[in-house]
């Protein structure tokens, strides 16, 4: 796999590009096609590796936004399985930290290489307690251990089938230790697969020399590892997931609980990241949690980028007002067009190995490659996923008039709302003086809109990946990294600034 780093950019070159892109968005440019070197636009063969943060690599440059109508556990699971990552929103009431932590735990327990902390129960526990634990945790196997964590057996859903639970204990139904295939010490996935195949077992407990449980390997997890080769996983084979914490209120307590749950990256996400509020929040997080992987934002200028770099963050979100659910520019007249913002921020971040996350402004798949060339290491998307099955919220049906036939039909929709909208603030109550301030008196910088229901996010991600691969082919490269290098070696070879009619011809359909 080639380097996932964004290539270093020559200062003189980026200065000339910055003059060209001032005031520009993705729809202001086309990219001139080059001689293609790819015979097949095969997503499984084209390297799309990029950085999410300084120490986390994604195989697909796609991140689902930390919005309460976009990313909870189901969305984060799909994103990580497909090679990206999801950031769990903080749209929960202050002090009510457990629901967000639970979403992270669900993601972290969905897949494993080795399950280091499998759900366990004692041999003398009642069977109905075991059944309740299985139902609550949604697992089909419990490891039976004593009070010193020594392995005593395995209890599966099949063991409970048709068994009377009243008055019975776990030890009455479990498969005891002496009948299990067990491996002493750690074991690599390939070796575990061979051992489980030889003994025809689906579960393989790992123990130390004193028979104390070290972990559990399951056939289901090994099969997922093979079936999803681009998935974003941690060192234990678990899916990676991020979570937002805010910059005031319970953010430190929230961070502590999320870290305990195994979150891979924290996102301090406020509307204006170049601020005294962000300064204080980063300092406190670093003081309490040291080298935790930390993304901060949002910013849209070179000064804002330098501000965050100087405070030691591991990733920077770029975008002031380009998102579909954001009204910052309408309500305040402040913001930076997204192409200009990305180039400005890339100029400041070049050579730092701190990645930029292009957050917002992508309203068509073709804009993905523009975001990834102009400066984004990866892209964060909200509205693209808000109508999917995995997004939170109910499907509602609205009457829509078909202009051709003048007939009214019912069309399924879901809700997308900016996290600074009145509706989101009301649900979250994320203001420190909420008992003294009327929520409606706050300056909302987001809106609530309906988006069409579109099926699974998995299909959308795969379409995006295919289109990024097609862009790489048109650009004359064999990988995302190579296209970035070619682009910044001679950007004027690629960039076509569009006239009004050129924009209309290109994007109006």
C-alpha cells in the first residue's frame, strides 16, 4: 500500500492556485482529462488510502458526519466495514453520557480479531440470568469463568434452546472446559482459522498458562475479516469509530467514558474552531487524556489551521458554512467558499502530517475528487447519508405533485438537520445556562430539511468509491496518492475555471 499522506505542496505553486480559487466552490471547476493508465477501474485494485487523523489510516476517504440525523451505531458500522469511519454525534442531553457510549460499544463489539473482553458469566449463575444477558448484549455465546477469570466452559444460545431456565444453573447446560478446543497464549488469525478448521469448531477460547481467559476467537469474525478486506479496524480487529464531545459542559466526562469504551478518535466539533472556547477545550483534553487521537474544527482559513496545529491536534475539520444543514453564511455573512478554504488550510498544513477533513459542500459524487485534490485528506458527508436506512429517524411519507401528470404521490423522506439548528439544540439542550436562557433566543446556524429515503448507506458508499476510481482513471493516475502528486506538480494542467455557461453545461441537469 502506498503512503496515505497528502503529498508536500510547493509554496509557490499553492500560492498561484490560491489566487485562482479565491471565492470558488467545487462547481466552479472542471478537471481536464489526461492519458489513462488504468485498464480497469476496479475499486479492489486501486489504492484510495488516506489519513483520517495523524495515526489512523482509512482505505476509503469517506467519513459520515457527527449529526444526530446521520451517524449512530448502524451508520458507523457500515462506514467502517466499507473502509471509512463514522463519527457518533453528541446529540444527547448534558450529563446523559451513557447513550453515546453505548453506540460506541455496539460498534466496537460488532467485529473482532480476538475478543479481548467477551461477555462472561459465572458457572453458578441462574440460566435465566444468562438468557437475559444474551438478549441484552445480542451475543450468542457467553464464556463461563470463575471469580479468578479461569475458563470453565462456554454457553451458547443452542444450549439454552428448549431448556427450562427456572431453577437451572449455567453449569447444568454449558460445554465444560475439558470438552473445548482451547489454545494457550495469543494466536494469529490465519493460525486460528487453520486450528478451528482442523477441529471443526466455531469458537476458540485463548487462555494463559494458569488457564485464565485471554480472549475468544469466533469463526464469524474470521469470515468477516476475509469478506471485508478494506474495513477500518484497530489492532484487535475491531471496527474503528469516532465520537464528538463538544467544547463545553460535560465534554471532559464524556471524553473519559468514550475512551473507556474504546473510541478510536475524539472530535471536538464546534461551529467556529478558531476560538478561545476551542483553545481551552483542547488544553483541557490534552491535560486529562494526553495523547488521545484528537480531531478539532471547524476552520476555513490558514490562520485557523495554524491555530489548531499549534495546539497539537491530530486532525483538522475544514468547512465554515458549506453543509446542507448549515445556515451560518445566511445568518452571519461569515464563511469561506469550500475550495478556497481547502487550499488555504492545505497551504498551512503542508508537511505537518496533520490531515484535513473536507467537511461539507459535496453535493454530487464528482465533487469528492475535487475535495480530495484541493486539500482534503478525506471527506465528511452528512446529507448524502441522511436518507439512508442506517441513519437515525423514522421514514415519513409526504405528498409530492408530479409536474408531468399533475398527480400527487406519496414519497418517503427522512429528516436532515444541522447540529446548530433550533430543533437539534432543543433536543440536545447543549447550553450551559439552559435553565436561564430561552432556546429560541439563541442564534441558530442550522436548519431542518427533508431528504429522500434512499436505501442502504452501503450502496451509496460503494457508488462513491467507484466514481472516485473513475476520476483517478480520467486523471491519468493509478491511485489517489499518485493523482494528488500529479495534480500538485502541475495544477494548471488540470484546472479549468468555468464560465457561467460552462457551469450550466457541466452541472445543470
